[in-house]
C-alpha cells in the first residue's frame, strides 16, 4: 500500500502521464510509488536557505526553502541543536516551509524524487501495454490504436529531457 506521505507526488505523476485515479486508471498508486522510489535521493541535515521577513523594523527568518524540489511530505525539520521543528505551513513539493516564529537555522532530513524520470518510465510501460492493442479496418472505417503508442512514446521522450541528470565519477586504479 502506498505511503500516505507520497500522495502529492503520486498525484503529480498521475497528472504528468494523464492517468487519473479511479476505476479506469492504468497504474495503481503502488506502481507509481515504486517508479518514484527508483528516482529517490535521501538527505540528512541539509541546511535550508532563509527568506528575510521584516517585522517591526527587524529581520526575522520565518520562511525557508531548499534548492531541491519534490520532497516526500514526511521530511523532518530541525534547528541547529537538532531539535525537531514544526512548521506553520509546508509545501514539500516545492521545498518551502514557514514558521510562526523566527528560526536562526533550519535543517531538513528526508527524501527527494524525480517525478519526470518516474513519469517517463511509466509511460514506456504503458507503451508496452498499448502494443497489445491493434489497428482495425472494418466497413471503410479505420481505427488506429497505434497512434496511442506514438503519443505515449513522444510524451516519455519529452519527460526524459526534463528528468534529473545523474552523473557518476569513475576512478581508475590501474594508473599510478
């Protein structure tokens, strides 16, 4: 069963691939969550950046953001002494949190996802399912189900261009 903290991310991916939840859905929430989990990065104690708020002529730090987006909703926020903080509002998808009082330091621990990579994978799976469908010519009427495959492939290719770029460092141990 899909984690409740993944609801916003699952909904976002459903919107990206055009697969609304319900009786006619192509993918279950569990399948979408599995695809998202493949594109997951975990952070521990990542410092957030403050947005200044001027109150009574003094600067306070109540609004904080991360350069990372698409956080799972269960991300934990901590002060500089690693005591847990409770935000007044949270926008985990965009990596923004607000507090009722000034916070000199805010750290976040949690998981970040790439919804575009997950969406592209799911669309490619959908192409595989659509490949079992066929075009029909009957009584002068043409029904081309193969158009669905082409459209799904094109959308998957579009999302591949937007997915997070992953780099790797290779180290050769045969050169001294």
